[in-house]
C-alpha cells in the first residue's frame, strides 16, 4: 500500500506535465480551462486540419484583439487566450461561451460548411 | 447538404412554425371571443375573475378536487407530464443557448441531468397515456385517430431530443427530426385538441363562475 | 378497440313516429341550423378541446352502475351524439337520431356531477341538452315527456289540470284542513301578500295532501301568503328538459308575471328541484333575466328560516337516524346544502349522511326529465342507478329507515330504486315531517 500511493502520484504528475506538450503538437479539442464545470464534452476541433480544409491562412478572425471603428476584428496574438478577454461570467463584451459559439457557428452558417448543431462539435 | 437542411428547418421553417403558433393562437382566441360575444353573451356575463381564478387555483392543486382524487395515477402523471412539457422546452440548456444566440435574451437553464430526467418523464407520461388509450375501456371507447396523432406530435420532440442529446442513432438525422417535430408541436397547438392549452383557462373560469356565482356551490 | 354496438334500443312511440318522419335533408338542415344559430363558442370549445381523457367517467351514476360500461360515461355519450353531429356536419341517419335521443333524454339527468371531474370544465349536461334541443326540433321526443310539454303549452301546467279543477283542489284542501285548523285559509289571489306559494302540477293531481300540509305550516307560522287561481301557479317546467325552450320561456314568464300581478314580495316554491333550476338558471336566461325578476325562495330555505326564527317549533323529533337525499338542482344547482342540514338536524334526532353527499351527491336518475319519459324507460333509470341503491343500502345497514327527500323527482326515482332493491326505506318530504311533528298552537284540541 505504502508503495502504491507514491507510484500513482508520480504517474499523475508525469501525465499532467505531458498534457501541454500534446496540445502544442496538434490541437484536437477546444478544452478551455476557464470552463471549470463544462456541461458538454469539449468541442472537437483539429486546428491544422480545419484550416487546411477551410483554406484559412489568416489568424483573424479567430485570433483577434478588439474591433476597429468599422466593427472589423483587429488582428490578435495567438498566444493570448480567449478567456483573457472574454469572461465566463457575463460582464462587458461577449461572454466566453457565446464567443466560441458565435465564432464557429456563424462562420459555418455563412459558408454552409462545417458543424452547426450542438452534437456535431460536442461529440460524446 | 446537412447545413442547408439545418438552416432551412431552423430558419424559415422555424419562423413559419412560430408564426402559425402565435398568429394562429391570436386568431383562435379572437374568433372564439367574437363568436362568444355573438352567441354566448350569458356565459360571458356570468364569468367573473374572482370565481374563475378561485377555480383555476383549486384545479391547479393535485388532489385538490374530487376529479383529481378519484383517479390518482392519472392525476400524478398529468401534472408531471404537463410541468415537464412546458419547462423543458423553455429552460433546457441547449435551448437557453439558442435564446441567447438568436434573440439575445438570457434566462437560467435547467441542469442537464435534471432536464434529461424530465424528458424521460414526458416520454413515460406519453407512454402511460398511450397505454390508457389501448387498455382502459372508457378511454379506448372515446379515442380516435386525432388523439393518437396529437399524443404522437407532443411526445415526438422529446423522444428525438433525447436521442439527439445522447447521440444515439444518427445525430444529424435526429436533430433535424427534433427541430421539425418541435415546430409541428407548436404550429398544431391552435388547430387541434392541443388548443386546450389556450382556452381551457377560460372554460374553467366560466364553469367556476357558474358554480360559485350562480349555483352557490364549489366546482371541485 | 372496436366501438361497442348500441344494443339497448327501447321502443317508444314518440321516438318511433318521430324518426319515421325524418329525411336526411331535414336532419342535416335542422342540426346545422341549431349549431349555427343556437350554439356558439361554448359548444365549440367543448368539442375542440375535450382531450378524451375519460376522467369524467367515474362521475356518472350510469357509468358506475353499469360496471364501467364506457358507452354510459359522460364523454362516451358525447362521442355517440353531439361529436358525430358536429364532425359529420349533420349528415347522420334516422337511426342515429333515435339513438341520440334515447341517450340524451334517458341516459343523462343533466345533473352536472361530471363537472366536478373534468379538469377542463366541460359541461356535458349542456352538451346533452343541446342534443335534446336538436331532437326536439326534429320532432323526436319520448312520448311521455312530449305529452307534458303539450300540456304546458295548452294549459300552462304540466298535468292537464283544468282551471276549475285547480281551484277546486285548493278549496278542497282548505276544507279538509279546517277540520284541524278552524281558522285556516288558503288565501286566493290576495294582492300585496308577502308570499306567493307555487307548486308543481303533480301536487293538485296526485299529492294534494302536500298543499294541505303547506297550508298548515304557513298558517301555523302566521305567514302572509297567497296562491293564485289563474295560470302561472304551476312552477314546473318539463319543456326545459324536452328541449322546447320557447315554451320554457312562456312558462317562466307566466309564473313570474303572476307573482308580479299579485304584487307579492317573493315566491316560495314547494319541494321541487327542477322547477327551481328553471327559475334561477335556465328559464330566466331565456327571458333575458340575469337572475329572477321576483325573488324565489325554495321550501328548504323557507323551512330553515321558519325553524331558525322559531316561527315553527318542533313538538318532537324523528326517532332514530334519518338520511338525506341531496337533490342536484337545489344543492349542486343552488348551494342549499347548509340549510338542508340545518332543517334535517332540527327535525330528527340523528342524521347519517350518504357517501358521497352534499355537492358531490349522486343524482336520483329520475331528474332532468328522465322520469317524465315514462314507463318505457323506468328500468333505464333504476338499473342505471345501482350506485344510489348501494348508497342507500349502506345507510340502511347503519339503521336508517327514513330518507329526507325534498324533491318530487328524487321521490319518484328513489321510490323505484328502493322498491326494486327491497331496501325498505321510507321517503319523506320535509313538509311531511314538519307538519306531522310541529307544535300546532292553532289546531283544535284533540
Ligand atoms: C398550459 C396549459 C395546459 C393545461 C391547463 C392542460 C391541461 C390538460 C389536461 C387537464 C389534460 C387531461 C389530463 C389527462 O389526459 O390525463 C391534458 C391532456 C393533454 N395535454 Fe394538456 N394542458 C396544457 C398544455 C398542454 C400543452 C402545451 C401540450 C402540448 C403541446 C399539452 C398536451 C396534452 C396532451 C397530448 C394531452 C393528452 C394526453 C392523453 O393522450 O391522454 N397540454 N392537458
Ligand atoms: S347524468 Fe349527470 S354525471 Fe352523467 S353525464 Fe349526465 S350530467 Fe354528467
Ligand atoms: S374529463 Fe373532460 S376532457 Fe376528459 S374526457 Fe371527460 S369531458 Fe373530455
């Protein structure tokens, strides 16, 4: 027993440190840690595959900082997290969940391609 | 392909459905009211808010009336069925997100597992009613195709919604079916027995007033 | 489930000759006419919204007494009659009309018990009375009740009582009563009296002693009262139940106008239920009165008042427990249950209630004109009210030998039920008991 607990702890630690490494390699889902109690499985999103398919080269509009006078997104730094500006709780501006939903669904609707209904992204 | 269909059913079709529901309800109530003013003036005359509200309040209590007490199983199922039927479509978290995204209104949402149970209760209630229509002689005798149709229409969005949420069978097919049956549910309210949702308030208030006001007797 | 066939057709000469004269065109036209001109949103709402849940079934004594036969449930009766007429836009045949008439006239007492059961507040009694209205307009009515309607129309009373016979009956009862109360009068046409006392025509016809008793009680109480010699004295109203609303209106107008001509303060009416319904509920509305134009006091209220104020005192009370029949038209129809309880406890040592009672009482199955459909349909109401027989049997087992029954129809109905079930319970009007047991200060010494 006394040996098992440290062994388990070590394993957990290793796993925890490995996670960001995975993320950097290839984003597979939008698991934003800002959502402390998510109600659905994280949305499936393969960053590179998505952009290749959708033929997107720019980082805007997804990665943006604020909007200009005409309401267009200003290019942003991909190193920033969405949650740095968009809060989970309602405050000023678009709340985080709505920001994600609008960003994906509005574009998919406009392009008539890509998932638009809940279960298409939040796959069980 | 899916995107086009989804856009169609959540766009134009939904607008048409809501339009039929809202305008149809207004039309239904207005036409009944004008008919009542022509033909049922005495019924209007005797209807009083005080008695009507008293009657509605009493009938809103499970087991609060003789009728509710006589068939307890139906009473329990009817109350649970209707409460869930009304609350789930409005406060389901997925719908709450849509209210926000489409109309910018934000309302609190039911926790998912609660909504899930409530959906199952609606389906179970519907199954119970279907069983009655088959097996209970006084219900079977008066049941017609219309009643089956209405029951089917009402339960269908809950069944498809449940299957879609749990991603059982093909999700894309299920979600489209869910939206279509949900819209049918709404659009059929003014034109079928489901119109009891709109007018039973008045028929209850009227008979309550006849009893309490004219007949000096409670109607429960 | 296959719809059970209607296999209880009863031969009645009125229904038979009536249906034999029908043509499909006449049926359709009549139904369409009544639906379009005499019904409105009320019937439409009942028809459109009834969710066919069957909850009303257990309300109906016919359904209960036939062990849950669904063709006798309130909604079951609607789907066999009005619902079809509406759905088929009047395209039904003569056999259908016969069946509809038999159901509406003899298998529903318009007792409205089912309203305590329907969550949507659907008034099946109203629907059945509109079926009767259509049958009446088609000339398809049971012979006996039609005869009473004819009598109403020709004589303004229900029993073909001629003008002189009426006055004769009153004078005869006065004479009889004067042996007991030397100063007693039945004041005729006394203008400006406080009370006009009105009865139903079966009283002078079959139950004249009730007039004697009423006279004795009025006399003992020192009431300022009168009875009219002319038409308008009969408060009964079978036309209301046969669907002949035009005659119903004439009758009620005649009754009220008689009281107005006599310039009385109020009408006190004998122990009758349906006549009361026709003054506070149906006849008055046909005439455009929200309530009655002259205050109408039912005997139950009147007796309660006499006993409360001490104008009548009881010399003795009935020994042993009695039970109470709550007549639909004065209890569920007009809330006189408290007064009736007061009277019952004032005249009897002990009261044992039937279950259910008060506003949840079961009808006697004679009401709503059913007993007036006559002998062909006697078994319909007797077999259709095993529920009442069971109620009575239960109180009988607790020692009840007497049932207080302040309604003529209930008397008729319960009498047959008690007889055919050999229950051995006596039926009494309140007036019977008060007359027999009151303190008689104005009577001759015995
Ligand atoms: C909010 C007002 C409403 C009231 C007061 C109401 C009342 C009732 C009542 C009293 C019953 C009969 C009970 C029973 O069958 O056991 C009933 C049945 C039913 N109601 Fe409602 N209801 C309302 C709204 C709705 C709505 C919005 C729907 C769905 C669109 C609905 C669908 C049904 C169905 C399908 C039945 C029949 C169940 C069966 O097959 O027996 N109701 N309702
Ligand atoms: S007899 Fe009474 S309970 Fe039965 S259907 Fe008629 S009104 Fe309703
Ligand atoms: S209880 Fe009311 S709604 Fe239900 S079947 Fe009877 S009349 Fe129709």
